[in-house]
């Protein structure tokens, strides 16, 4: 359903109404329309919102920013990411990485490069367009692992546990992995995802073919600050951010004379000297007595 996988081309665009397969959701479950067409230039209003929600997708002052989402889609993304990201806000790098995963899925101008639509609804009798109900997204494994690592140790003060425990379904924090974390994000029954997303994590050197290029963008480490006005994650939420502890100095090397223990050698010499002095004194006393 996505025959063209090229840079600057979308896999879907716009909103095609609510997903009939989602009954319970904390946000509106609007799904995108199938649209394997060139990315659109962002309007001024969309560009302003993009700078707030997905700043990495904004091109420089001299470049034209193109996207594969409408203002309505981006606003819905803002609400959805805001709800999920609230538990990650203690760590700016983690929160930004989490937002970027969804920003690129929905709005990246190169969306079709790493996205493949697999299931759609019947064409609408009103618009004639087909609504996307499920799609695959291809990530390089190191990209997903790095994003997951930046969030893995973020604490949730309300429970004293890890924030990731609320974002990994039945696996909790201890059994959570990058794959399970993403699978939960793409589960249409999690209360936030408007449709089903199949995350495919590919190892280095593995290519899915058909022109698909796995997403492999850099991510922020939890010990890095995404912006100049932000701080790295705290030591409590990121082991890499903790100050290095200088180990105590080890014991001094043993005192040696040659290959022998120096203390034993000196003790032996002192003992020998005292013994010789004692013998000399005894011999002198005997000699004096004989005279």
C-alpha cells in the first residue's frame, strides 16, 4: 500500500476520521489518510507549532520546511505526546527522544522511506480516500536502543518506581526492552495510539529491501542537554550523569631489597648483629676471667 519509498515522499497525510476499531481512548483516535505523495510545505501556523512540538524537523532559516502532516495531525500529536511525556519530563533528553519518535513517524518529510502501510479501511463515500488502520515503521536497532536507554532509568516520584513501567504494558520496568517499549506505544488498545503500529527493529547492515531505509537518526543521551536552556538528566534518573567517583589509592608497594622482603632482611641483619655483639661480649668476658 506504499509503493513509493523515497525521500521527500509521504506514506499518509491528513485526517480521515476516527478509527472504528478503537473504542476507548484518552485522546481523539483520528487516523491518517493513505497518501503516497510528495511532502507539503509547512504553513506559517504549522511551522510555529512544529518548532514547539518537533523542533528537529524544522529546517534552517534559508530552507523550506516540508512535512507529511497537517496542523490538525500535529496538534493531536502534541496532546498525545504531552500525556505520555508527562511521566518522562524529569529527563529532558528522554522526553525529547520520545517526542521525536512520534514526530518522525507522523510528520517527517521522508516518511515513506521508513514506513509501509499494511492495512486501510474502505474508501469513504464522501471523500473517496482510504483511512490507514495499520502500518509498519522500520528503525535501525541502535536508534531504538539509544532512545530507550535515555528513558530506562527515569524515576516516577509518585510511585518511587521507574516511569518506563507505565509504558511497557504487562512487562513492567524489569522486563522492558526497546522492542517491548515501542510495541506498547503502537498498541491501539493502550488508550493513546489511534491505530496499530508495527515497529520493526533491524540490526546494523540488515536491509528490508523495496527501497525502505530504516530510520537511524541521532538521539540525545540522558547525560546531555537537548537545548541550551535545559539541563541533563539528574543522577537519580541517569547513571551516566552521576559524577565519577575516584577510587581510593591502593596500598603502597611492599618494601623490598632485591627480590627479598626488605623488612625481613633488615630484621635478619639486626638479629645477626645483636648475636655477634652478644658472642663478642661473652668471649671477652671469658678472656678476662682466664687472665
